[in-house]
C-alpha cells in the first residue's frame, strides 16, 4: 500500500512541472485590409467609374486601349476589364458574358447572379458571385444595349483555395460592386 501511495504521489509531482504538449486546433490568418477609398478614374474610354486607391491601373495585353487591368498587389489579385462596341452583336456578347461564369461550375460550390439596372445612367447588366475553389470569385457585364459592352472578372495569382483567399475575394467583390454602382457611360 505504501509503495502504491509513493508511486501515485511521484506521478502527480512529475505531471505538475511541464505544460502539456497537446495539439492545438488549426487557425486561419486574420487578414485585415485598409478601408477602401475611392476616386473617379479617367481611362480615356467611353466609360468611367470609381476605383479603390489600392488598385494600380495597367494596360491589358490586348491592343484595345479600353481593356484594362486593376492590379491589387497586396491581395495578389487582378480585375480584368474588357470593352467592346455593340455593332449588331449584342446577342453574342450577352451569350459569351453569361457563359463565362458557367465555366466555373466544375469547381464552384455556388454561382449567384444579380441583375443590375440603373435607368438614369442607362447601365444594365449582371453581377455574378462565385463561391468555392473556382478560378474567378466575381464577374460582371454591363451594357447600354445599343453602343457599349463591358465585362470584368477577378482572378488571383495563386491556385484556387477558397478558404485561403476568402478575405481577399470578399474585398475585391466589394470593390467590383462599387465599380458597378458608380459606372457611367461617357458621351
């Protein structure tokens, strides 16, 4: 009995010294981005809108000067914007723009489309939000139905992993929504 008591007391004393080495749960980075500040951008194109001061405007690889890239280096992402004139081809432009989000259905968990209409500015279109491990997390197209057609998509320079990019994806989705809401056709 004395032997048992000595063993129990010894074990208790030995267990009191070090902190236990139990595994800790995984955690996600707390990524905080600066509050967005917007300014009107002048692209010398038939459109304008407000962009985030974090975005750096660069020319697209295409020869069209109204195809622009908005690069967010801190977020490792880019919004690619294209512009085309409507010349009796509105149906094909709409079909192409509506097919683009559907290309992500293999990897996407969900794709939600919201209709956007601003009758005062004659801006109409769709805004798509994509959730899941898709390559693009947000896309939109806008048109005046007679002369102009714009599309935009956000892509990240990394392998799609929705859990990892969700803070940056949400930040850029909000910027894209602001772009849509402030979009104007130039006369």
